[in-house]
C-alpha cells in the first residue's frame, strides 16, 4: 500500500533579508508549486523591540490598525514600510504562487506557532541556521504548549 504524500495547503516560511533564508523561500516555493499551497512569509526581522510593533497599533492613526488583515500583500507591506518583504512576496507571486507576508510583533517560537495554527498552516519552514528557533519550535510542539489545542503544523529545518 502506498503511503499518501504530504501535501500542505498552507506553508509558513520564516524569512528575513539574510542569505540563509533564501533556501527557506526556495523550499517553500518548491513545495507550494507541487501542492498548490499558499505561502506566508513570516519576517523574523520585523520584530524590532518589545516596545515597537512593525504594524499599526491602537496608538497609530485612526483606522490604520483595521487597514491590515492577518495576511499582507505586497501593497500592504509597502505601506507598512517593509519593502524587502514586499519584494519577496512579489517574487513568489510572479512565479505563480499564492504568497503573502506577515510582520510578527515578537519573533519567537510561541508567536510563530500561534500564528501558523491560526492560519491553519500544515507546515512551518525554518532555516537550520536559526538553531535557537528550531529547538524552541520542536520543544513547544512536543510539549504541546501554546494557547491552542488545535492541530499544530509540521516543522522542517531547511539547510542553507
């Protein structure tokens, strides 16, 4: 009997401008093409500090917080001042992939898993060079910690 092939419908891929994340984006694109999956690029570098959010907050101008959803297209990312991530999302879209971006308030394993679970992601791709994040993700996943009892996504460390 053949084992069914894992075909994710949504992939969250951890990215930044750093070269090590190019392999993560390439892996996400390859899987997405084959599975016809959506890719959400989760910008690890977006979380500048605990006191500064990459997205509009309650303190921003009126209506700005509601302007953005939980997935950001290139125009949203440009409006948020995130041109490098907008370019990465645009490149994936140009290659025919349903691609989006996200700017987390905090770039840790808990926030990543919560976001991926909220987006019903089946797979989270992380650079193997982000050893701290990979270890925390695997530990969190194995211990079942986090806010949700919903099914958690698979975690894959991508060599750079």
